[in-house]
C-alpha cells in the first residue's frame, strides 16, 4: 500500500536541501571596467573571461560571482576599501607596490603583450625605447605603461593622451601621431567594433611590455583564491584556457613589422 505522506515528506526534505544549497553560495563581488575585449564585452555577457567564470561557477557552486561594472578609478577605490572582493583581470605590475600586501592574487590566467601600432605603409623599426625618442605617440589617458611612463614625462617620447582607443586609431590614420600603444588581445576586436580595418595597421613584432593577467583578491578571501587557483590549474592542464584564447583571439589576422632582432 502506498503511503502518500512519505512522498510528501521526501519532496519537502528535497526542497529544504535545495534551498539550503542555494542560500549557502558565497557571493563574490567582482569589479569590471567598461569593456576589455576579448576578455569581456561592455555588457559583461561574452568574452574569454566571462566564459571562464561561467564554467568556474558551474564547477564550484559554493561561489556566486556578482559582476559590478565601474570606471577604473572606482574599481580601484572599491578594492581599496574592501567593498569589492575581487578585481576581474589585473596585472600585479600595475598595482603600486605599497598596496600589494593588501591583496592576494590568482595564478596567471593568460599572458598578454602591449605593442607599438603604426600605419600600414608608414612604419619604423621598434626594438627598444630609444626607437620612440622624438616621435609623437598616442596613449590612453590614465593608463600606465611601465618603463615608458618616465620617458613620456621627460619629453623624450612625445605623448598625446586621449580618452578612448578609437581616437588613437583616427589620429594615427590622419597622421596626427606617428604611432600609438596598444594591446595584442584588446585592440584588434576594438578596431573591428569601431569599423577600423585591421589591415590598415601594423603591430611591432617586438612588444613594449609583457604581463600576466590575474584575478586580484582581498586577503580576507584567500579561500576563494585557493579554489580559483585549482580551477585555473585544471583549466590549463585540460587545454580549456588555450581553447578560449584560440576562440576569441584576432592575432592571426594581424600584420606585424619586418624588424628582426
């Protein structure tokens, strides 16, 4: 003889278990900028890093990532005050040394490089900082460029600072500047999104900077860092990180200069 009360009890217990599981997911407030293609689009719906985080949440349901989009200055402020638990993608080299002890960092997720971008048919050979002396170079206002910052501050490199990357491309094509600084991952999709043909530009074969992209995390959330690191290590071992990069990268469509070491 069937006992309906047992079925009701079973379903009630199942609902309780599911409810507890949903409530127990720890929310991680993670700050993002206005867009960092191909890692994440301005709407935070697609990109290498978005796919990466989706899979992380699937594999580790104990964490729920709350994405908060902010201007860069406020991203840093939220991290400084602890309002945010994590900074989506950053590089340790761009964080002032006195502040680094306040945070822990994930293992490197991807490595990227900044390059000199020139007009096609009007290139020069870039292999070291001295090759930029006396040239007019476009850069993004507020961005750091490592060893090139003091050279621009001293006037050895004439810097034109603008608010957006499309402005840099337009200035370059209209010959208002000799070159601009750009990123091997981020600039190609930005060019295409703003209707600048990739074949009008040449990237330096020699990079300006090479840096690793990591997730910056509050020291109070070292447990999240440990779980994320295990996921990064597994994703690298299985080829998932490489597959994401291959899927989203535009590097194969770029033209590089002919300068050799």
